[in-house]
């Protein structure tokens, strides 16, 4: 079975995905760039902490 997806839907979906990625990048990567980690466990813990904080933030 072949499905045809209108171009406007693809553009809207792509825009939503790019915005979501940018938001995650700003809330997770930016704070990490000033930190120094000496183990992968520490890095993973901090990423998890920032991800949890990002997920619990109310968007306005």
C-alpha cells in the first residue's frame, strides 16, 4: 500500500522536529559546554538531570 503525504504536512512536521531539537540543544548542551567531566558516568548523570529539568519545565 502506498500513502501520499501532502507537502505542507511534511514541512510542518519538519519544522516541529527542528524546533524541538533546538530547544533540547539549548537546555541541555549549552549548560554542559562550561563544565568539565572526568568520567562518562558524571556526564550521563548531568545530561539526565538537565533532561529531567527540561521535561518538567512548563512551556508558555
